[in-house]
């Protein structure tokens, strides 16, 4: 949520900031801006709208402008307009700040600063940070250990309640860039004689793959002579340089029209990578290095709680069903935003599993903290290596699917389900399923990537289905058992990017209300693959048809009965019921994608959404 990029080095800052912002635009895109230090003064250029709108108003940069900060915004405080766009300059005109997060005590600080003579131009909480630093900079003398700028930032940070990822520059310090982090990610890329400070490695990899990841309550001070890190309480911390694990190629479109489509089509390869080295066919077992030392505890645990938001929550629901089927351990899936504020009962031997693509979702992170405080063992299933949730959990399993840029999550969902399935097989194997059963599951899981390829071949056919229904404003998605969470996910995908109203439901629940919505021509997407509930869902399909609804049915290859029940049909290969979500979700991802493109929407940057929700 919001992208931050800053540069200090020998090159001209502005073009580097703009390139970086383009790579981060998926984090927020309602306004954007840059500030560079130009001949001892701060020059800020910002506008409402996308980076492309910012580019149109930019003045030509000068070679001597080697320090700058940039921001692409997802509005929290204050409407998305040019005044509220970042960077924000303090009332003395010396301090410029870009910020990701929320300052909870901003109103109190604002009143206090106004009484002290500070003037505010925007409605943002960020301007409070700029003015607070500006106030301390103007009114306090630094101690002998620190320069005045660093001292003022540190003093200001101690007053802030809430979350922040910050990049800050000062007109009097042309060779100094300061960053600080609490609750929002911040990474310092360390190049040869240059630094890129960013909220996301995607803005850094073009310049360097060596970086330090700041922890909460830490700040970094970079100059041409080097950098140092410390806590805001002024305790020096030594950070190791880490290698950023993904390449530029992974974050580029590679010939696809959108990141979302690229990521849908990447699924066979990335799921194979996710399983790579983990499926030990020779010994009929699953190797999950990250949690190896916890496996005994897991197999003896009395209860699992999965916690997550959005698409990751739907993956958790699928995982719940697979855990109960294979491991026979009671499992519940909770929205992290609910779990964190309840008074959850965490008994001895409760294991909490947090699922998150970004590893930065504020609610999921808070749920992790809540579970830890109550004594649970907390595991993470996370994609972004070194992210906050990955670090906050006791142990975890990475997805290893590479960066996901499309705001609507696709490959992360199938990878999350794959990881949960692997964990369930291993626990099942250690508890009660036979070696032969484990072997069958491992073999079948290994076949999933190839089966997904055959569904991807149906993309054009699915596009035609989307075209035939794209003008309908209300859709239903219905599934039973393992495919009930897939129905939820299909509806979410369609809502997110095509702005069509959609509801996902367990198919039998339709009769308890939503059936009243069905009118002539209303699309109802059924997941009606083979399984114990097949006949039941046929009944539900007929209930919709009897009321004039149009049925788009996802069924199993070789089903000879289904054609007469479907206005539109997509067939997926056969797989054990527990793995069906890994296949049945594909047509729904493609359906949402094509519907959104046909409606003319920017699929990778849907309105009002952000890829990583780092605020409550
Ligand atoms: C946002 C994204 C969703 C994602 C959710 C959870 O709402 O738009 O695509 O599913 O956050 O994100 P996480 O990174 O925790 O999986």
C-alpha cells in the first residue's frame, strides 16, 4: 500500500525515481510525486493520478540533482488530490517526506504543531511527520554524536504512534538520505556508490541485488561515505547485507498484456518450483525444510487456526478442508481482521498458520502478534522472503512463486493451497494415512502443473464465455465441499477487476436467500466436478435454470452428462477431490480476467484496491 522509492548517488535522481515508482505502481496509484534536492532547495512535483500523469508535468532534471524521494499513493487520510499527494514539505521548506502507513496520533500532533506556528497545507497524516521533523530541526541542537538532521528525525519518530515506512531528505544535507520503518516494509538497496531506498525490492533490483531489510523501530542514515543503522532509541544495530532473490525479468511483462495474465500463465512453472525438492517420491514423504523441527509438534497438535485476508483467506479455507480430510485435526479459518480483535481461545497445542502473499498485510501481522502473545506456535505461509510476517512467525514455508505484481492474486492462491496440501499429506502420513495413499497423493500433486497447462489452453474459449455474459451486472458463484472456497475466490476475482457484483456461496445455501436474486439471463457459475456432492450440485444447477439463470459450469473431463445442464461449459482434468481447487480456480481466474479486459478496465490496477494492505 503506497510505494516509496528514494535515491542517493552520483546519477540524476529524477529518472531513477520515476522508473522505481513505475515498478511500485501496483502498490497504490491515486496520486504520485517526487522531491529532489536542487541547488540547496527542495523541488517537489506531484499530481493526482498515475505515474504517467506525473511524467507529463515533470520539469527536465539536472545532472547535479543526485538526491530524491518519490511516492505513489493509496489514500488513507485525505482525498486523492495533488495537495494530499506525497512528498510533503515541512513549514520551514527544508524537510521533505514520503510515507507509507498511518499515524494514529496525527490530530493531537497537528494541533500542537499549529500552536507552535507550523502551517499545514494538506489533510494528510504525513504532513505532520514533515512538520514535526521540521520543528525539531529548527528548534533543537543536535548532541555531539549526531548531526542535526538525524537528531531531528529521531526525536520526531519517538513521538509517532502508528505505522510508517519513511524516506526523508533535508535541504541542508545534500549528501544524506534517511529512512525509518515501523510496520511498513523498507529496504535499502546498496549499490556501488549509490543507494536505493524502497518499500519493495521491485524498485531496487534494476540497480543492485544487495540490500538490508530494516526492522521495526529502526532507521538508516545513508551518505556517500557509507550507511549506518540504529533504533529510534539510538542503539546501533548491525544489519547483514542480503541478496534480493528475484530478477528483473520476473517483474517485467515478458510479452503478456498484463501482469495478472502473465501470473495466471506462470502457474504450471511456479507450482512445479514450489513443489520442487519438497515431494520426496522415493520415500513417499514431503520435505518442508522451514518447519522440519516443528513437524512432531504439528502432528500432535489439537487444533489449527488458519488466519489470512482476501484471497489468502480462501486458500486457508481450502487448507482447512484438506487438513481435516488428511490429518484429521480440527481446523478453523479466520479472517485476520476479526481474529485480531476477538478474544480468541488459544489452548495448549493450538497452532496458528498465517497465510499471506506479501507478508505485510497489517491485519494478518497483527493476528500473528496476537497469537504469539497467547502462547501459540505460529507458522507462516508467505511468498515474500524476509517480509514482516515471515520474520514474525516461529517458522514457515515460503511459496517460492516469484513476485506477484497483479493486484488480483492468482499464482499465490494456487501456491498457498499447494503448500497447505503438502503439509496435510505429510501430517496425514505421520498420523494415519497409509504409505500407499501418501504415494498416490504425492503423485497426483506432482501432476497438477501439467493439468493446469491444459486448462490454460482453454483461455480463448473462456474469453468467449466472458464476452457472452460481460454485460450482466450480477453473478453468482456456487460450489460445494472443496470447491466452495473456490466459488468465493471466483466471485472475489470478478468483483476486484471487472467491478461486476458477484456473490460466492456454498451451492446449497442458494435456497436460503440468494435464489431470490435470479432473473432471466443472470449468470451462475457452478463448480460441478466429480465427487460425492455431484448429484446435489446438479439439483442446484437445475434450480437456477428453472428460473431463467444462465449456467457457466466447470466440470470434469469425460463427464458425459453435464453438457445438457450447462449454457457454457469448461472442462478440467480429473484429480483427487482434495486437489480440485488447484484446477477449478483456473477457469474462474481467466473468466474474471477476460471480463475485466472486455469491460475496458486496467486489470493490474483495479480502482480503490492495493496489492498489499499495510493499514487496517
Ligand atoms: C489485498 C490484495 C488481495 C490479497 C489480500 C491479502 O486485498 O488486493 O489480492 O489477497 O490483500 O494479501 P496478502 O499479501 O496478505 O496475501
